[in-house]
C-alpha cells in the first residue's frame, strides 16, 4: 500500500478562528501577511503557534505520510504559511475558487469532490475543521471499499492539537504496510 496522503488545511487548523470575544489561543503569535491578489493596503492578520512547526516537520519528514496542502490558501500555503512555521516545502492541491456563500453548498465540504477525484484510490488522512456528517460518511465508505481514509477535525477556535497528531500517528501505524511510530 502506498503511503497515505496527509491533506492539510490551514484556516481553523493551523490558524484558529478568533473566538466570539475576539480572543485567540495564547500559544499563537500574530503575523500580518499579504496573500496573492490582496492589495498591499489590505494585509491579513493570522495567528500561528510557532511550536507546531517542529512537530509538523517531524511528522512530514517521518516517511509515514505524503503531505499535500488542501486549503483555499492554495500556493500561498507553500510561500507564506509553511515558511512562517519553518515547514519543509511540499505541494498543494490547486483547488478551484467556487462562487459559493457556504462551505457546504451540497451538505458537505466543498473541497471534497475535488479531493475525491484527485485521491483516486490512494489512502488519506485529511485534517480540516469544516467536515459535516456527510464527509465522515464518505470517509467511512472509502475505508469500507478498501481505501483507508481518516478525517481529523480540530475545533476551529483551537486548531490542531497534539491529540490530533497522536490519532493520525496511531491510525497510520495500523495500516498494513505502515512502519511503527
């Protein structure tokens, strides 16, 4: 079995959304960035946990998964977010820019159709904060058909936590040809 892909989202995963009171986790440091297409007078504030860089680098270079950004940040994931965390360079899915007003126009995460086509029959761990029950059912169906698929869903106001990475490592270690973690 090939290495599973690790599909990694950014917003709500590496960049937590501010809580209703505007607060962000105290572990996260504010950065001001200029994504592609933004006017220089309109930068974007983001918050990243600098400790996640080393933890994620260890995972991404472990040989247990093949990392791919799966985010609306697209190429900016590799040119802005990755470098701020000190992550090694890895590819991104060139997701479309749909004209939608919700993340779930069909009841499930809008990225899923593109991800499903791109993955084909490859095993995958997908980390995103915005899955619905239909996405979890899709992952269960893929797994039942012999294509192991794990969805990891951090809380969007806290983002990726150590227990999410532990869940991922345990899952990967139980795959038929996976190495022990």
